[in-house]
C-alpha cells in the first residue's frame, strides 16, 4: 500500500547525515569531542555513515522501481515467446 | 548535570517530526475503507511488517527498561530475548499465524469470537482496550518525566507535543502510518545506539574490560549462576526462568497481544504473515547488544567528565572534579532523590535511579549533534509505542466493541469514521492517564497488577483453542476467569523477600511463600495462572457441548489444511527461517552462558 517506505527512510538519513557531517566538519577540534566522545569527531564520522546509509536506501528505491518494471517486461516477453 | 542541547539537536528532532507527519499526510489519500485504516488493506510486504512487529514492542519499556535491567542484572537480562522473545516469535510465526491470518479475523479478540464465543471475545476485547489506553498513558508519563529530568523540558509540553504528533499521523494514515513510522523508528534506534555502544565499550576497554569492572561476576553470564536463585542478581532459578518467562509470559505476550499480532495481520499474504515474526526475530536477538549493554556500561563508566547542573558545556573545565550529582551513585547512574533533594536511602544504601542508565549514557558519550540523534531515537521509541497502542486500541474498539455491541449494521464509512474518532478518544484518555500517573502513582500500580493477572493465563486459552478442537467457549471463558483469579490469589499469598505486604503481594493476610525477588514471584504467578487456566479449560470443556468439526475449519489445527508454499525459494519459506533463528539464538545463549 501507498509508497515505497525506503524513500522517506533514505531521505531522512541523507538529510540527518549531511547535517551532522557538516556540523562535525565545522566543529572539528572542539572540546565537546574531548568532553564526550573520547576525542573522536563522531558527528563527522557517524554523519557520513548515516549519509551513506540514506543514499543507499534511496538508490534501492530507484533500483527496485526499474527492476520491477524490467521483470514485468521480461515476464511478458517470456509469455509471448511461449506462445 | 543537565546538558544543554544546541540548535543542532533541536534541528535533528524537528526534521524527524517533519518526516513523521509527512508520512501520515501522504498516506491519508490511501485510507478509503475501514480495512485500509485498521488492517492496511492486508497489503504490506513481510520485511516491513517484520520490522514493525519488532518496533511496536520497542517502546519506552524496552529501551529504558532493558537498560535499567542491564545496569541491575547485567547480561542476564538477555534472557528476556534469547529464551523469552525468540522461541515465542518462532512459535507464533510457524504455528499460530495460519489461524490468525487464515481465519480472516480482523483482530485477536475476533479470533476468540470465531473460535469460542461472544463472552470470551468480550472479556479479552474490553480488558485489552482498557490496558492499551492506560499503558500508553504510562509511557507518556515516563517520557514527560524523563525529558523533564534530563533536559529540563516542560512536562506538559513534552506530553502534549508527542500526543499531538502521534494523533496527527495515526488519524491520517491509520495502521499503515503507524507501521511505516515504526520502521523509521527501527532504523533510528539502530543508528542512534550503535555509536553509543561503540563509544561506551571503547571507554571501558571492550567486553573484557566491562566484565572486569562489573560489581558481580554473575552479571557477565546469562545462565551460569541460575542453578540456585540466591546465586544470581535476578533471584530467579532456571525452572522459573524457562517456564515463567520463557514459556508463559513470553508466549502470552508475543502470541496473543494484538499490539504485535496486528502487524503480522497487515501482511500481504499468508507466507508474509508467517514470516513477519521470523524476520523480526533476527534483529531482535541482537538487540541486547544495543539496549542492555549501555545500561551495563552506565554502571561502571567514569563520570568525572560530566558537567554539573546548570553549567554550560562550553564552561566546563577539561578535567572537572567528581560531579556532586553523582555522589552516592554508581558509575554514571545517579541516585533517586527525595522531596528535599537528598539521595534516597533504603537499609542504609543509596537507591539508584536505574531508569536513567541509558539516558545518562546518551548525555555522557554524545556531543551535540549526535545527541540530537540519540534523543530522537529515544523520543521515537516513546512515540511509536504510543502509536502502536493507539492503532491496536482503535481497531479493537471499533470492530470488537462498537461493531459487536453498540452499532452492528452501520456503513463501512461510518466504521472508518469511528476508527478516527477512537484514535482521538483513546489518545485523550491516555493523556488523562498520564496525569493520573503523575498525581497518584498507586492507582496505576494497582491497574498494572490487575492487567498482569488478566494477561497471565491468556496463552493457555489460545493454545487449547488452536490445537485441541474439543475446547469449548464455556471452557475458555471459565479458564480465563479462574486463571486470572489464581494469579491474584498466588500474588496475595506470597511476597518477595524484603518487601512489606501490600501491592507487592501478601495482601490476603498470610504469607505462604517468600520469593528471593519480585521477578521470581512474577514468573511463578504466571506459571500458576497458566496451569489453572489450562486445567479449568480442559475440565469445563469436557462437560460442555463441543462445536461441530465443520465450524472449526481454519480455526483449529486438526481441521485446517496446512499452508502450502509453492514457488518460493527455500530461504523465503517460514520453516528454514525458523530453523536459522533457533540455531542463532542457541548459539548466543552458549556464547554468553
């Protein structure tokens, strides 16, 4: 029903990932990382991971859209060939 | 000690809210019939219903409660997953889903009506409806309190905003909206908690370092110290664990609770419905690492770098002294405070606020930015728990109460309208319940105790209903009533060690047995309730008239054709999936023995 759920998931994580990694890049060397995350710039790194995940989800949406059209085509080809 | 979320944290949360509302808004145009609204038109693919099946249960109780339990009992808490949830999830997928999905029942109470009779359905429907509304209120209260304590947010504001957002998206998009948002929440929790566990483990030098620092060796093992209840922190012995938690309570929850079963009923085919709990079981068995480990780490992590109340993060010196907030606490788990702001003492020991274990981990290890994602995951779990309760409530209310007893012959459009009305009404009552919980904690405790009594025997009724065709409606109803009564009596005659008689038990005057812990008492209450219900159902059934076999087609195992799975690859079939789940779960039990 409705739309492909991978679209909003992909979009949400792309947006959040982008936001976080930009914020991480700006705040590089800030004391918040020493204070909290053991000196690791987790905003930058985890932001990039989230961005990759989001883009991956989005590309799955696109892929599936074309693949299901393809398989429908090939199925109809098969049936015509059999005839 | 309050962290001050920065604009970036609020931005993350606002973006999440926008997506949640957007999903509801887009789905609105698909809600044409009541079946679309309550059952998603039975059209959702298995991987989505599977993740929703998992997420609907992943509410506050899970994320906060399992962290708290991890801090208290250690990796033993994983028994709630590896012996609790997983076998029950396999059972409901393989053996019970054919009857839930195959009977075309629209709800769990409706299955009871088809299989047994009206009174059994009525009992289940009404108790379930009341229960969901109140538990949704309790989780709202928990969220309001937590956000107030942790971030200084306004209690009323937190409750109203979350209730309105949940209302908006379930009102617009019904069950589909709830399911889609549950899937979103699943990924948010995974994405929010993986870095938390990573940083936490890094801080304590990995699993070995964590083990070395635990207060008690037994906290690092899930089974090793369970031969005797006094040897392990839970105070439970293996038989009570396996029968009480593993069998009665877990099967009762995962196999009969409409909140989760509704997700599988929305699947687009019988095979998809059967695969739903199995697909959910794979991530489920790894969730202990995401939700229990943070609690365990919170109990041993160093708190020295945490800022004090009211101090801006930027003003905190690099190596501040031990924060006064944690004096008397353990690790980064703060003590509970009395009305005067002094740490609460019991028997000379500080009472720890274990529910803050996981939230404190977020505050400790996440800098602004990622903190927003972590808080978002927390809020998402509260909200989707609420949404799950709401969608289950409006379905049971509309189909099993309104359509069955109040207005039997209205148009489909009217029932769709009633479903939306029930959404508003149910959430409204939940908000009231949240304030009742705030003002009179005891009333809610009593109610939860009563619900526990009603729930304990349920699985016996369903098991006999599905696998013994001789079971009758009178038998089922009598069994449920006597099982509930048995639970109340058992609780009334026993007491966990160290508790005064009252809500914890012993309210029937004399105490026949002392349990080492509250958990052991709960497990045994469930065992007694289940056995009583089982016996009473069998005995009453044998004295009452059975239904003819042809009426039981599709409802009872022996009268139903086995589901066929033609044209599926082996890994798409439920049975191989189930075997894989069981083998993996057993391996985890052995690894953390």
